[in-house]
C-alpha cells in the first residue's frame, strides 16, 4: 500500500489543480455572460446560419 501513496497524492494534487482551473473558468464565463447581458440589445439582428 505504501508504494501507492505517492501516486494517490499526485492524483489528488492533479485533481485539486483541475478543480481550481475549472472554478476559474466558470467564474470567467459568468463574468462574460454578465457583461453580455448588461449590454443593450443590438438594433439589428443577424439571421442564424443554417447548414445545407
């Protein structure tokens, strides 16, 4: 079991780093959505692109 301890610690550290990265990305996404939502609506609308 002792041989696995460093591997488990490394995996735990990797997971913590990944979770921190995801949290930062979610915060940035929320800020971007808030900025977009606070802008006044555009006077013209562009038609949605359709695939053919």
